């Protein structure tokens, strides 16, 4: 297209034509001036034509419609395609041989493979039969429509009505399929998140994923590089801002970071009340569903509740292939300790290889509720019984350690797992407990060595402080910590020091004050939060315990025979008792848990050998009450002709020697001068021992008996400086209230009745 030349470039048109014509060297050109003058006006008037307004309107309408379709391609695009596919049928009708059915059937033959391909592709991606069925129907409908239109054409009314009804049905099935519904919900939540992000100061964040939960929604958010860190948002007021956006409580929003990506933030919003209804206990609703002794403790963890957000079970591991897994429960008054313990006892009752022993010197709740099922129990005012039970536990741990020989105990009905429950722990190990000095060593031994011996310690207290626990051994060796409702965040930190780091909820606010809400924190930082099953009614629990009755498991006969007073309350079966006594041909082997034969001397024989002299009658063998071997030497306590018993006795002697060596202090590096001894004696003569100190020392040494105590043990028990304790102990020795054997750090103190003679020293 020619444009209008500018004057500065070409000059006037007439002059330009004359100059062009005069360059022929005097010869006249074929293109005369008249011809050029006649053409120039037409060329001069040719200009670019402007587009018609109608065309602009059409193009704008097309772009607007395309943008409208792209905003919802799944529904609007499908509708447009179905509408445009109708006239395509006329093409098939025009070019296909519609006077025969062969071409129509050929077109329709493409429907089955198209439907199969669409079904496989979509179902593999989405896993939805409804959505895949709609896609397969649409894919098969395209060749079927071409085949139909090729034969009938599209200009008749029946074909138009049939196509309209079929297309509308296909469009409706696809549009309202479950996949598209989920996409629409996600889009709505995306729009909601944009509003939340603007109000909460996260304009640069990006929503990565949205997951609908049983009680609300969970967002996965990328906070970006330049925005605040996820850890900062966890500690800040983001949860409060989001709760304000939804109009819910702040405790219904939980903000946690991602352990693998510092940019990722998880926001859980609870839009429904998690605690509107308690979790029913299946043993109460249907007793036949949870009978006594129908499973082993190795069959899986205990189930004590439900996570209302996910519906998952709250699982508590008590014993597995690695051995016993100790549990620590912390909750304030009314925080759910008793209900949690009741759930544990109930789950233990379903195991045929578990015995449960409960001690509650504060309120006696568990002994009272589950007394009909517990193997042993000690309640309020039964300190002596509690100490006897702990002595049994102490012996069981030692005996099983010997029997396991470095391995892990395998529970059976004849060698069950022992669950030791100590509720209201401050009454047993607290600083004000009169029996704490007896309880703490046994409980520490269970926490340290009970794992391999199949003895589980479950302690419950109101505060996780040393004033209540007496020692930190429990917290150091606990596999699972269960936290109920606590009074404030400080108590939460004492229960689980790193709860903020691992993303646990604050149990001082979590749960909206509902009963039975607990947090389970396992070793490694894995945690669950939820609600324990409802066992709140005392009458219901007592009826359940009575229905279960005593456990059918029995303690190993050889171990039971070594527990003072145990056989009086739990007689050993005759068959098992016979295996623990010697026969005329020698001691009979006793069945061990693993199926191997073991031998053990009669405990009465040991006590007789230690306490009674041998009574000889003439020149005959000594009278041993029928327990001797008949060879005139009954003082050994075992058959010296039995190699297995001799080896076992030798191992026991070595163990006792090791214990004595470990308890013996090494000699001092430098000798004490005479002046230092005189000054010490003078200080002792001028020392006055308070009555409470004297009584504390006497009680401690009375409990230790012939074993006595080292000076550092007494110093630790009295809780005073070493020099002060040494002066007061020296004064008590000077006044002959106690007796000292040895000197320096190796000295041991006894009551006069237990003072060793020179031979025993």
C-alpha cells in the first residue's frame, strides 16, 4: 500500500514528475506527464482503511468469552465444546456415505477405546469412579455422535432434542462430580486464605495445599524467603489473627512449622467443636468386644482414646520387642490422670500375659476402682503393704535379670509383664513422704533396669518437679509422657520442656476444659493429642473390674517362692510348686519361661542355713527338716553334687563380691595428721545432735539392717553439709547410739544390734 510522501522528501508531485520525465536524454518516455498526472490522484487517495466497529465488537466479545471460559474451563469449556460439537455432525453427514450403515458403524467403533483410555487415565490420577465415568461417557459420546449424525443429519428435530438431552446430562454429571466439587471447595478456600493472609500480614505467602479434616481445614503455606520465619509465626500472634478472621477461639487454631522446610507453615483451623461428645469405651458399650485375656501384650499397643481431628487411635506402647516402655503422667487436679490410668488397666486386662500392681497412698482411686482385677494394690494408710510390694518388685527385677542373662524378657502367661502403677507419686517419693527413702531406690531400679526384665513403671503426679518425683531418673528413662490438663504454660514446660520446639499444643489451653483431653509425647518427639475413652463413672468401672475378675497369669514359681508373704496371698499351683523342691534323687528342674529347665534351691533351706545352727544327732547326719541332701552336709543351701547349682551359687557369690567392692570407698590419697584428729575429736565433743537428726539416722540404719550405710549415704539422706554430717555422726558414735566400722570414707555405720564382729568384717 502506498502512503503519502512528505514534501521534504519528494517535493511537489508535479515537479517530481517533470524531473522524472526530463531524464530521458531528450527522448520522450512511454509514460507521459498526462498519464502520470492521471494516476497520481488515485494513488494519493489510497490510505489504510480503519476496521469496522462491528469487527471490533466481535473480536472483543470473543476475547471476553474466552476469558470467561478460562476462568472455569472444566464447566464452561465443556459446555462450549458440546455446543460447538453439534454442527460438526453435519460434516460427518455430508462426507460420510449416509445411505449405508458401514461408515456410521466405523465411526462408532472408536467409542469403546476412547472410553477405556479416558477411564484409565482419570481414575489413575483421581481415584474417583464417578468422575472417571463422566469423562469416559463424554469421550465415548464424541464418535457416537458423529456416527449418529452421519446417518440422520442434524437438521431434524428429534436429533436436536436427543443431542440436547444427552449433552446436558453429560455436562451435569461432569460438573457435579466429586472431583470438581473438591476443586470448587479448594478454590473457595484459596480465596478465603487470600483474605486471611491480607488480614494476618502474610501478603507474600502462597497457599500450597488445602486439606479438609474431620473438624475443619488445614492449610499448607509457603511464607517465602523475605517474609517472617515459620518459627517466628508460631510464637507470634498469627493464630489469634486467624481465629479473629474465622470468628472462633484462639485455641481452635494451631500453627506449626515443617521439620524439613523452614519456609513451610502448617495452619490447622478447627471449625467444629472437638469435645462436644465424650469418646465411648467399647468395653462398656459392648463387653463382648473386649473380653479378658484375649490377646498378648506383644500384639500391639494399648488404645486409650481417639484423636478427634483425624479419627486415629491414641496408641500407648507399654511393652514391645525392645522390652518395657515406662510411662509418666502429669496433670493437675481433675486433669484426667485417673481416667487415663483406668484405660491402661482396662487394656492390660485384655492381655493374658500381664499382671498389674497399683500403689496410691494419696487417694487410693485405682486400688478402689480396680481392686477386683488388680494382682496387688496398696491404698491410703497402707505404707507397709506398699513397701512389701516394692520389695517384691525389687526381687523380681533382680531375678529376671539373672534369668535373661543379658537378653530381654519374653512375656508368657507363666512369666507375665508386671505393670507397676504409682499414682499420686508425691505421697510415695515426695520430699514429705516418710517412706521416700525406701521407695526411690526401687523405683529408680525399675526405671533403669526394668526394661529388659519386663517390669513397667507408670507414674502419675500433679507436677513434674523433683519435690514430687524425688529423682529425675523417671523422666530420663520414660518412653512416653502423657500430659493432661495443667494449670499454666510453666507447668506445661516442666512436663515437656521442648513442647514448643516439637509443635505440641499447650495443655493449659488445649481442649477447652473438656474431660479426658491428653497429649502423648513419645521418644523422638512424635506426639498425638486427643481424648481418652470415657471411664469416669466409678460404679461402671467397678462393675467392669468385677466382670474381668483376677488376671489368669501367674508369676514364675521359682521367683514367687523368694517373695516373703507372696505365696500366702497367691498360692503356687501344686504342679509348679513341686518343681521347686528337691526330690530324693536330687532337685527337680523348674520350667523356665523360655522352656528351658532351671534349678533353684528351696528358700526355706536358705533361711535355715543362715539362721539356725546344724543340729547333729549322734554320729548320724544332721536333721534338716527333710530338706537336706542326706549326705551329712545340709549347710550349703544347694546340692554340691549338682554342677548347675554349684555354678549358680558361684555366680551369686561373685555378684555379692562385686556389690561389696562397689560399695567400698577407696582409701584416701594422704594420711590424716594427728593434729587434725585432735581437732576433729574436740569438735565432736562440743557437738550437739538435734533429736530429729538422731531419729532420722536411727530409722535409716534400721532400714538398712546388717548392710549398714556409708557416710556419704547418710549425708545425702540428711541433706546437710559433709563436715556437719561427719561431726554429728561422730557424736552419735561417741555416745554409742550408732556403731562405726572402718575409718575415713570407707567407714560404715550400723545400729549396735547390727554391728559386725571381727570375722564378718
